[in-house]
C-alpha cells in the first residue's frame, strides 16, 4: 500500500510486536528525521507524506514497511515498492541510525544496487570430495585465477545459519578462509559458495558521498530524547554521473550501468524528478513534517452487489444474495464493521457501516438482502464511491479496509463515465478492492476490474454462472483470503444415495424441528457414524478408503498461534448438510462452547469459527441430511494469524500461447524461503497441470519470491490453486543480502515459523478478451448525491503520542 504522489511517500507501517509509548515516539522521530534527510538528498524533491501506523501485526498484509522489535540487519526488496506481499523490514537500531531508511528505500523503491560491494558471484562446491578441514572449500572448478579471490569474502549457508569468512588463498579447485567455518563447507545447504567482493563508489578521503555506499549512522544519530548529532562527515546524497564509481566495479554499476541518480529518474513513476549533477547538499528548509496517523485496530468491509437486469439469468442473483448473507453472518461473529450496498443504476445502502455484532439481530438485514431483485442498468462507478464513503464514514482509518465488488457485466451508466474514476480515491483512502466478475468469458469487463483491483493492492477474480453455488463459494473464498488466508478450498462430493440406517437417526429430530435442527440438538457424530457403517473418520481419509454416500471428511491443518480458524460448507439450496468438527485432540467440538461460533444459516451454507484453535489436523465432517441424487458441496477453511501472510498472483491476461508466470510468497514476520510452493492449474477444457515454484535465480538464491512458468495450450479462462506449505525448517528470505548488510560475520535466518498450509485461488485469461457491449438494461431512478469525505484524523491511541 505504498504510494508516491506529488513528491511524497505515503506508507503503511506495521510493527510486528506491541509498541510501547517510547517505541512509538522513537519510531515517529526516526521517520520525521528521515523525511528531512530525504528532502536534503533529493534537492527538495522527495519526502515522507502520510505514515499510517499500527502494531501487533494488525494489517500486516498491507504493510509497505514492517518494524521489528529485535534483529539485525534491516533489508528491503529489489525494486518492489507497492507490490502486494513485498515489504521493507526495519530493525530497532533504525530508530536512531536514520540513514538506513534511505539506503533500504534505495533498494526497495528504485532497485539501486550496493556501492560498497560488487555483484555477487556463485560457484559450485565439489561435494564429491571430503574437505580436509572447515577452512577449505573444494570447488568443482573456479573461473577465478589463483590468488584472485584473496581479501574477498566467502559466504556459506548451513541450514538457517549464514557465515561470512575472509578468503586467504584460492586455486582453481579450492579456496581457504580465515577463520574457519563452523562446519564442513561440503555441508552447505545447496552446495554453492557465494563471493562478496569489496568495492567503493568513492575513494578520496572524506568524499564517501553515496548513500548506497553507507548506512546506519553515516549521516548522524538520534538519541533516545530525539536530539540529532550529525556525523563528522555526514553522508546525505546519492551519487550522480560526475561522481559515480570511477572504476565501475560496484553492484550498482553492474546491475544498472548508471549512477544512483540516473537510475532513480529513469524509474517509471519518478521520471519527473531532476537528477542533480554533481550531487551536493540540498535545502534545509521547505519540507513538512510527515503526518503520523495511527490506525484503528479493526476491519471495515463494504460489499457491493450488482442487481442489474442481467443478474436475473441463471443463479447469479440468488447466489450473490447468499454470499452477502454469509458476509453479514461472519462479521457478526467478531467486532468487524460491515456495509452492504446494492446497485444497478441506483445505489442503495442496505446496511450502513455497522459493527454487526451490535445490531441486536440479523433478521431485518437478511430480509433486506433476500428481497433484492434484478432491475435497471449498471453503475459500477457510483457503487464504488458509495462503498468508499461507507468505509470512510468514520473520522479515523482502520488497519484493514476492504471493498468487495460483484458484477456480471459492464459499467453502462451514466453515459460517458467510468469505474476507474474511483481508483484514485481508493488509493488515497487505503482501501483494497476485491472484484468478482460473474459470467462466461466475454460477458464481464475483466480488464477494468483487473486494473481497479491491482491499483489498490487487491485482487480480481472471475467465475462462471453455469452452476449453482459458484458465486457464493467464491465470495466465501474471498472472505477467508482477506482475513488471513485459505487453508483449504475443495469440493465435497456426495454420490447418489438411498434410504439407509442413518435416516432412522436423522428423521426424528428433523420432524421435531420441522425440517431444521440446530447444531446443539443434532444426534451425536458417533451415533451417525455407527448408523452409516463407518468404522472411523480415519477410514474415510486413507488411500483406498472406505466410502460413505452420506458422510464426507475434509482434513484441515491449523498452525500454532492462530487467532481464529473458520470451517464453512456451501451446498445446493434444495439440499441440506450438517457440519460437525473434530479437534486435533479427537474431541468433537461442542457448538455451544464459549470459543466456538457455529452458525446455521437460512441460506444454503453453514460454518464454524473457533477462537484460538488448537494447532494440528482438524476434521471437517459434512453429513448429508436426506438421500437423493448426487451433488457437490464446497468446503472452504480459513485461518487468521497476524504473524502469517501469503500471496500469489499471475498476470490477469496473456495473449494466446504466451507463457504465464505464476508467483507465490509467504511471510512469518519475515519473508520466507525454504518452503514448499505448488500450483495446480485447470485449463478451460478441464485439463490440469501441476508444478513446483522455486525461489532461486541465476545469481541469487533464497529470494523468497517463488515462481514457475506455465505454457497455456488453449484460449479461455484458467483457474490456478497455489498451495504454500511452511514448516520449522523455513528460513528468512534474501539471507545473503541480509548478511552483506550485517556488521557481524554470521546471522541466524530462522524466523521461528511453525508448520502451516495456505492456498490462494488465482485466475487468468488467455487469448483475445472480447469486450462486452453495453446492454440495454433500463435505468430505474436518478443518480444519488455522493457526499465528500471528512478530513482524516488519527485513531484514539493516546499512548502513541506520549513524548
């Protein structure tokens, strides 16, 4: 959610710990001083604008900068500013050693390379021979002449630990370091040694002028009271053409072939900046103190449902109503704020932004949702404005602000307007848009939805409308994703079934409850299993397993330290499914327990939310209530864990026969490497393809940015399910970059991650996207008036303002 506009960086900054008042004060001073130094370094062109801050990892999936309570060193990405899932990580010393802001922003925003080191080189370790000692690294064959590596550093990775040692000697088949590594070099995690060569941008005494050659306290230091002491020879500038690396050996030169300033002004979005040459001290006045805005620790959602005339086709309107009811019911479980809006050419607010749990009952709102009928034309633009107005109807900004737009067509009212008119206001307000296009390819203007979602840090989805529950299931998946991620989403297949012994158990409570039986009044699960002839739940999970035509079991792996876990099932409206839940300790979950929220809906879905769930394998047990023809239900389980965020993406559209890059990433406080990432792609014809994503590149390893290339064989709409599996063997990504920034010769890259599973649903189109034509849906009423928002103020979090 980072943004650069009119010379100012607006940033979402999230601490992954609970900040004390002194923490907040010291970090605020650090950002204020960094903004002043940015003004100097940029000749009065760049500074910090609005800093939106929260702690305890609330809203971390939107964070541009993550603050840590401990650790060293700080690190950023390579030019991924504003990319969802990519963040700059600042360690506590940055509260006082402020130049780190500029060095790491140089990497993160403009992809500037190091000016104190040359580009890294990897060579293969000869693991077929035994190293005579821990100081000798046998090589398959070095490209460097004997003695050429002396005084460079060798870096090895042993599991989560990285060690850097100075090279004392080298031949074409080995190198010797001093002091020795802690273990045999042939046990390096991937059998490669990385070299770090010293370099410099400046050589003259007192002219170490480039920020990318320096960091930490090179400009000066803040003390705990906020007093600034400049360095003896302060470094406050990026190098320019006339004073850049004379011998052309730095990483910045190797990667960008230019000075830092030339690289900055060539970067898209920054071409309006002027590159000073030579780089000299900039202005010391004219900048403004950045706004430090504390975010409310709450979630605000706006759901905007299309009710235009074309929604009358098939199951679209019915499914969308059911999905909206699910969001209403789910928000009632916690303290979430929700607004519900319907739109055709008229915008109707069904529910103003409200804490749903405080409504006193969902009946009236559910009735209002279920009364929606298709009518009129499609005014997406003003629906977006209405959603934004609802989220911003409070004077503060929340840590989580998400809008979900559902549409089955194209914006066609008012004439000459466009949904993209709302994009800037969503960006300005920090609202992520998730867009769900409903219908067959060519029926929905997915190009516009893609742009709106990508421009706000959200995502776009497209689903068909040729079978019931598809739209509702997608809305449930999106609900799980924005709250912390999907653990599993898969079908539950119920075959044809006739009357059996299980009906003798089910029928009496059904008759007593007149067709509906509340969870606490249902027969015990063990009784149903016995009546169905099921020996155990495990027998339904094993390969070659016993099958039941009335009971389906879905395993769900929940990691340690999860805040909540949700288990949902959606079924055809004419069917009925009971949901039971078995905890990792084998106990059947009591639906009336204090930490359990079991919601039986009047819509065709049922779900359970468990607070502070036990870690381990949960079993979602779905029981078909009545016999009959085969049907498929949808199961979606989600996990909420503030320490864990996952991301996956693919280009929303690709020309025919063009390779598609699928990406994935995960973060447990830090970006992770050494995890498992796999994508399963389903083509328009139903053909499937599976691949493993990797995060090693030609000259970089353990980047944490996993990817694979898929070669589509047909045109149409594709669906990919990216599964990310982490474990205690995961490591912090970019460990070699982190070690190069460290002032020590070893670092521990263990993030302390638990075992976890998350899935991300992504979609993309291949081939020509037929632009839908405006239909002849008839406007129903005049346009509504849209009020302007009030000025934003900080949350009432007074301890962050103590001086």
